[in-house]
């Protein structure tokens, strides 16, 4: 069952949009593309100051006790403005893993910092195209971990990571303190994601979940993050659709606005359809947190949001013609972000398989 | 258990108890006349059990419940293959519009009660041979005739007109003003002298749509449901109702579960087809699209329930769902390969892939073509410019041919 946003939730959407539109712009984001290891500090300061880092965490652990619906609304606005750092989602994923599967001591150690934003978390499960590998690239022996995890978003800044590792004959979900871990920056097409290869050599790790339950737990964390990311993608797609619409209304060719040509107006109308389907799936998935069909709902949101953002990026630039491919206009910020968000938390190839397994009555 | 869950459980139990008498198996091999007769009895059974007019006012014989109960019941009802489609248009648009715009309340009440009990069927006379997308360009005319009107012209694509007792119709009453302004909305007796109904056989072999001819059909002025010249607004109100009645995320084709089952049952390259990446991708994509539409539709009903106007995203359903159904049906036939040639022209498009496939083009054209819907979204929702329209603002009778 889906929901209608209540007044409080609508206020979160309005206020976060107002703040982000005032503080985040392409002038600050464009230079970040040409440096490695930098993120947009004002964005993250805003997230901390506004309490967005604490929003979806329990009050007992320093959070505000709200949930995916509210965090999703923030992520949607962050997507519209192009968020300046990946931590809203990465720290949320790490915090949920600790909240759901950690000991009281682990919660006490990490959650208050993650909630206030002074601590940054990362999720590092993937091995190449496999977002939830059966043979992870890291191995846990006792309370020590070895191996290298490649392409971890937020990896250059994170204080703590949740990893999926090979344990003694079975998978393990583990918490790794990243102090002293080797981090190699990955120069990327979207550098403010702070992507790093993390090298572990006899690094201290704490076990959270052991056995098949570790994979189930990891999938649940990915699904929670994916719903947040899907909102962010939908926000980005929505912004691009509006940019395309506005440009089609003002740019003239052959004596009329280009938006009067059906080839252009239908293209934008199709974007509207993709955005609304993604939005509807996002709202539904956020409202299904804790329900038996949550994974299914999260996968649907993820797939439709990825399609919406990718398509909107392609078509918005196309509708702009030559100006659309310039550095200065910044549409490539969205194009780059559409792709980095499409890969983080598992690509469409991964979520299609997860979804079909759910629909066909098989487990991941 | 929420109230709605309890309602669903009760409805499901009642529907299951009706299935042996009226459901899929009971209908097998029936002629259309016998199937319609069975449908009328089923509609009466629904009325008696309190499942007809679920969200209609009690003063008209409805149940006075909400949109959520209605959609809950419909979802359960769909599972059994009941003969309810004869009444889908009738109870979907014309009768609700009659309740809203009919002037003689006693007459309206009598018609609504008979329609709810399956005794009378209504049709909707909008499209014409000269144009379906361009509704306001219609040519059927009504001229003043004594105290009433005289109708001449032709309608087309009228679903179930051959079984209908009454219809709602938009006609031109003034050709001297721009096209939208010269239309008036009436109801007509489909058995009146001068009304001729001719079925049209469609590509799939089915003939539920008709041509309807009006030759000097005389009606009194109390048939009028809009101000003279104000018919276009009522026609749009009718189509707005249609937008929210016609919400099936399966695009009026088979449920995705049937495709999943097919993919499990059929072997492809020596493995169940459900393990093939190409098949998996289509299942996943179709599910994501359908779940989005379902969420849009549920939210629209929640908004109506809360007294709010639903958002314009409701107009996406037919556009997105039917063309997806068309492609998925092609894939379902591909999947069956040489085993997929079998064709039963009486099979239901909701349950049979060949029937769904061959009837899909109708769905992409009827009730607003894909192109018309895209134009509507672009212009009405996104505020993009109107197309070049040479007929704009000039009197109907001066529009260049």
C-alpha cells in the first residue's frame, strides 16, 4: 500500500528544497569534477545542520526516529540539486547495518557520530558487477580482515565500513574501522563520490552476522540504500525534465519554440511518464519498509529510477543541442551523477535478478 | 486486520462462492447471447449482495463506500473471469455522468437502478468516422425540432451499442461558432426509431464495437444534459471519469504472474526460461512499470477519498501499460515458439497471450491514442506549446476541409 505525504512530510520536502537551492549550485560542483578527493563541504554541513544525517535513525541512538519516507524526501531534493557528497546514503546504510545487526556496544560506539554526521560510514559489498558477491574479495579470519575492495563510494572519507567477507566456510557481514586502512583514490567521471579502493591487511574487524543470514542482511541494507538512492535519482530526473521543458519553451527554431515540435514535446512527455513511475515506486517502497515485500518494492523503485535518470540525462542534453554538451551549462553533472548512482548499490542488472527471484519465489 | 483487509476478505469469499456459477469455467463454450444472459444474472447477484455501485451514493442504489473499497473489490473480482465486461462502459462512464448531469431525478434513479442490476446497458456515443482524436470536430448534428431536437449523423467505435438500451451522445447544435463551442450533450434511447446499429468486426475477430446511424431521431429537450453549446465540458468530464475507471496496470492484458508461470514452465536452451537473462529483464522491467502504475492509481484513489483532486499522472496508465502489454505479448508468443500458434478468437485478452497480442493495437488507439495522450501531457501538464491547429478559433462550418 502506498501513502499520501502528510503535512509534516510535505514541509520536509519544501524546506530541504529551499535550503539546497540556496546553497548548492553548479558553480561549486563543476570544479569538483576536476579534482580527486574533494566534496562539496557546504552540502554536507547543511545536511548535518538540518539534521538530515539523524533523520532516519532511532531516537535512542541520537537519531530523530523518522524513516525512509522522510529521508527519501531529502534525497529527492538532493538529487534535484545534485548532492555534493555521497554520505547521506553511505552513512545511512552503515548506520542501519549497525542498528539492525550490531551489539549495544557497537551501537553506542558508532551511531551517535553517524547520526550527527561527525562520523562517515560506507558500505562495501560489491565485486565488479556483482553487488552481493558469493565470493567476496576480502576474507575474515578471526577478527582480522584481508583483501582489497574496489570502487567504494565515500571510501576516501569514511571512518567505518560495513563489508561482506568470506568467513570460515561461510559469508560474514562485518564492521571495519578504517583508521590505518590503505585507501587508493580512483579518479572517476564523478569525483565528488570520493571513490576509493580499500586495501585491508590484517585489519581489525568486528563480526555482525554470520552464514546465509549475512547475505540476507546485506541485501536488506542494499535495499534500504537503494530506496534512498532511487529518490535521489528521481529528483535528478525530475530536474532534468523541467530543464528540458523550460529550454523547449524558450529556444526557437524555424519560427517557433522547439517545444512546439512533436518530436521534442513527446520526448519530454515520455520523460514525465518515467519520472512519475519512478516517483510512485519510490513512495510505495519507502512505505513498505519492514513489510514482507520490501525487497520487491525497493527493486522496482531502483529499476524505474535508474531508467528515469539515465533517460532524462540523455534526452535533456539532446533537446539542448550544441549548448547541451558544453562544460559550462553543467548538464553533464547530471549525466555523470545518473551513471554513478546507477552503479552504487548495484546496477540494474543486479536488481533485475533480485526482483525476478522475488517474483518467481526464489531467494537471492 | 484493517477495515479494508476485512472488506477484501469478505468480498473474496463471496466472489469465490460465485465462481462456480458465473466464473471462467461456467462460461466456457457459451454463445455470446448466453454469456450476456449469464452476465446479467451475475450483475444482479452483485447488486443483491451489495457489490454493485460500491462507491456510488446510496440514494441511487449504491453502497456509499469509498474508492478504496471499489478498487479492492475489482482486484479480487478480476481473478475469476466473470462476464462483467458488458457492463464496464455502462457503469464506468455513461451512468455516472447521468447521475451527475441528468435533470429528471426520478428518471435518473430508475435508470441507475436498472443499470446496476444488469437489466439495462448504456453506451457512449463520442467518436465519429471523420475523427476520434479530434473529438470536438464531430459532425453529427442536432437541430431544433418543435419543442425538442432531431439528430442526424453517424457515430463509430461504440462499444456494446448492439446490446445497449440507452446512450449518451455529443452532437453539434451550432456549426456557426468555433468547434468546441457548438456542441451539446444528450442521452438517447437506443431503441428509438431512426437509430441503426451495425457491428464492426475487429482485427482479432471480435465485434463488440459498432457503427451507429442516426436518421431523423427525434428527442425531447429533457434529454439534454448540458447547456446548449456547453456539451464539450460534459464530454471532458466523461473522459476524466474514464481516466480513473480505465486503470489496469496490466494494460487490459494478462497479469504478469501468467508470464512468470509461462517462463517457469517452458524450457529455453535446455533450462527453464525463467533463468534466461533476456526473459528476466523483461519480467523485471514490466513489474517495475506496473508497480509504479499501481502506486499511482492507489494514490489517486487515496486523494479522491480525502476530497482532493488526483494528480495528472493518472493519465499515464493507458499510454504506458498497453504498449508494454503489446511487447510482452509478442515475447510470450516468441517464448512458446511453434507451440504458440494456437489461436482462439474468443479467448480473453486478460488470460490468453495471442488474444492479448492481436487486440493490443485497439487498446493503443481507443480512449485516446498514444500520440493524443502524449500531446495532452505535453500541453496540459507540462505547459508546452499547442500543435499548429488551422481550425483554431474559426467557425466550424468554415474549417478548411
